[in-house]
């Protein structure tokens, strides 16, 4: 009897173990799919989840109707994409075409020989030159199609700025404080928050740090990856000074505000500014009345020429190096990267407010005052990348958690800097 | 008893085998062929590099302060959650065991949180803490309430997790306690009352001792649940602020699927498993000893 009890207790407790045990399962095994019975070449494509299921279906239908010899099957992974990616990689079960995050992930897949060299594809001449970097391997060869440009900045309510008598957008921290003071004097809440969710702080910290390392991002990243680098760069004090301003003019209990609450506050005109990305515009467009929201570069540096809009590639499409149909896969990418394709991928995924625009000159897509501002920055070449996307894979998540410590007042600047430095060591793979 | 057992033995097995098979397939096989062997490997999912690591993962774990911090956090919220949900679950079950109107409906209402998905539960409570309470504070002029940042400090964030976990688990424990209370023979209660044992003493000296088998089950469920805590904390705070509300299961998840160190993540889950097994075995040993046979 006693043995049985031991067994029963043991068995039940084992349930806790199932967490990391799923490494060898999961994933659609479509990479080795051949020709279908109808003579068509079957291609599988996986993307992460988002509010684009309908667009993807329309894209799949449109592509298949225009290409009679190919049957493209687009799957939106419903769970966590990075789980799925890890599991499919481990079991060598990757589809023909799939999404990766730019820079670090593309580089790691490229050096493992998992993805195809795409340097001769038509998109290479179409996308913005800076965007191409996001899809390059460590050797400088293009391995991925950088499909969109996302942007981070200070999203601001133009009407409320006018009411407060602010004539031009602030370009330095001092002007930013002035603007906050004017808004407060006019009875307007200057800033909103999304800081309950640490990923928004990963974005913010990256957008504030990048201006100070913009001249030599590869050098900064290399030094971090060599284990000798530090976040204690010239200008880091200005980053924390700016965070202090953000704290001072923020809403009460800002650490309780998640992204939904933050977007709503911006969309409903409750706050004049939110430090966020273009993805917040979907909420803005859904509000009634729709506020006139523009965007400007985060004025973190006292030297205004350093402050540029944070614009970078959000998603990269890659082709499985082991696909049996490389030519057909390349045709899919060509179709996806063609801005003139009527009813094609690019037009579909950029048609809603809040959608990111393609990383190339493009006339279609949803219009908004913020997009107009964004294009002014892009056309002037007044942009900087998102440095967090180049950190060693995985560190970006932890950087947000650590910076949350500063925002919540749990740690001071020196602690934050040394924790960032220490944590980075855990992500360096020799 | 013994004769009946022999007679129906094959039926017992017939009932057990399907569940056991599923259980073995879904849990035992992955564990013995997956997790435990992986824990001795250096396996990075992204780079695909894989090599035998011996016990290096376990040695590294000894000095991994993030994991132990998460583990201690499990214990600290665990104690509150286990005690809170069991005590409240019992109290509710006790009063709903009396003849009051609409007690079926009330029981159902208490049980509902248990069947709502944890993500939804967390969403509702986040809304209550972050939007409703501050608005209420403003209307009532309660500055002390309005100034509490529920997710802004480790203490208050832990409190929200404990509260929501208790709220979510209470219904399940209540149902088990209710079932247990109904097995206590009426004549024992009557006899106790005649001998002058009423009110709290009746609960303490007659009902609780007879409920020991139920308490064993409930403690087992809530202790193992506390160590496995993942969904509610993940959806409520995602480990924030500043990683202070990260549970061991969340840390394992991050290790395996954010840092992609599958081998090291597996080692962490083996350790967590051993800890849960040890704690629950000790608990079973002590509570079983106090069970009384009728």
C-alpha cells in the first residue's frame, strides 16, 4: 500500500515536468511536401499570429488564383511563435517559407545554414538600403526579405498640443519639459503609460539608447557580444534623465497601465503623448471621434541632430534552405515584394490603420497624420534602427524587465546599467 | 472488501488503463525520454548545437540566483495561496452545507472562476486593479486607494497574484470540501450535539477529523498547483515589475523558449519536479497519518 502511495504521489507530481518536454514535438511537417495529386507544387508558409488572419487568407487566395501551378498554404501559428520556431527547428520540421525577427535571428539561422541566400532576388533593389541590413547574415549576404517598416516615437495629439499653445514639436529634452509644462498648465495630462508590460520598455529603452550609439551600432553590438561591452555608453545619463522626465509627467500609478490602457488613453484624447509605435494607431482609428495623432522623434539628446525617428524592419521572410521547390518559393517572395501587385500581399497587409508600411517606397496603404510625419522622417533619411533587435537573441526581453526596475523605482541607474551588463553575458553564445 | 476486490479486480484495471495509457504517453514518455536525458545536454534550440554536458547544467543551477529567486517566490505566494484558498474554501463549503436558499446557485457562482481561462481571469482583474479601483477612489475621494500602484511594486504585485489565485482556486476546493462534508454521517453530528458539542467545537473535533481524507486531497492539489503556478502570474504581471513576480515555471519557460537553452531548462524542470515530489510526499505522509477510519 505504501508503495502505491509513493507511486501515486510521484506520478501526480510529474505533471510539473511536462513544461520543457515538448521540444521534439509540434510543427507542421510540410517542408518535405512534394507535388500534390493535382499536379500543383505545394508550398507551406508559417507566420506568427496577429490581427491579420483575414489578410493572410486573402493573400493565399489571391496568390493561388494567379499562379495555377502552385498551391500555397499559409498557416498562422496560433500559439507563441518562438515556441513553435524552437520546436520546429529542433525537429527539423520547418516549412518552405517562414517569418523571422530581423538581425540576430536571421543571422543565427543563416550561420546554421537553415535559410537560402536571396541576394539575387528582385526585392534587393526595391527595399530601402538600410532595411536590407535587417535581412543580412553575419557575412553580409542577404538571406531574408525585410517586409515592413515599423516606427517608434512620441505619438502626440495635435489638437491638444494646439490647445496648450505648443507651436512646434520638441526636439530636445528641455523643449520636451516645456511642452509638458504647457500641457499641464492647460489642464491636459502630458504623458500616458504602457509600462506594466515590460516589452514596451524594451522598445522605449532601445529607442532612447540608439541615438547615442547610432554612429557605430555594429561596433557597439560587437563589443557587447565579445563580453567586454557595456551599456554605460556616452549619453546614457541623458537616457535616464529622459526616463525621469517621462516618470515626472506621467499618469498616476503609471506602472499599472498596460498597452491596452495606454493606447486607449491616447485614442480617447485623455493624454497628449504616448511613447509607443505605429501599432497603437489601430486603437486610435477605432475611437470616436478619431484624434489627430502625429509622431515625432524621442527628444532624448540635448543635441537635436542626434534625435531621429526609430524606424526598423519588424518582420523578415526567409526560404528554407532544404525546400524542394526553391524557384517556386522565390516566386512567392517576388509576388509579396511587388508594390504594384493589385490585391496582393503588400496592399492587403498595409490597408488597416495601425498596419506597418512596406520597407520600400509605396503609395498604397492606410493614411494617417502619423504616417505623413513618419514619411517626412524616412524621406529625409532622418531615422535610426532599433538597437534591441541586434542584441544577442533573447536578451531583448530581459532588457525590458530590467528597465522596468528603474521605472518602478526599485533600482537606481548604476544598478540598472550593471544588471544589463551582467544579464547580457548569459546570452552570449560562444 | 477483499472478496469484492478480487471479484471486480479486472474491472478496476479496465477503468484505470485508458487514463493511465494517455497519462503515460503524454507525460511519462516525454519525461523519461525527453526532459531527463535533455537535462544532461548542452542544447541550444536556435543554433542547433547539441552536446553532452554531464551534470554541468545542475552545477550551474546551484548558483543561478534568478531561478532560486523564482523558486522562493513560488513558496512565498504558495503559502498564502494554499492557506487562503483552503481556509476560505472550507468556510464557504461549511456554510453552503447548511440548508439555505439557492445554495446550488451560490455554489455554481463560486465555482465559475475555476472554469474561466486564467488569461481571461487575469484580464478581468487587471482591469479591476488598474481602472476600476482608481476610478472608485476618485469618486469616493479615497486618495489612499487611488495612490496604490497595484503592479508597481513587488509587494503589491504579489498581492494581486495571491488574491487572484485564491479567487480562482476556491471554487474547486469548495466543491471537494462540500463532497467531504456530505460524507460525514448525520448520526455522528447528532450524537456530538447531544453530548453538548456544538458550533466551532463540532467543526474542530468531529467534522475536521473526519474530513482528513478531503484535506489530504485538497492540500495535495493546492501545493502542487502552487509550485506549478504559471498562467495566472504570467497573465497578471508577466513576471514584473523588474522580474520580481517570476515563478519557477515561468523561469523554466523563459530558459527553454526565450533563451532557447533547452538542456538547461530541462535541468531546471527536473529540479522543480524533485522539489514538488518531495514536498507533496511529505505532506501526504503527515496528513495521511491523521486520517481516521470510520
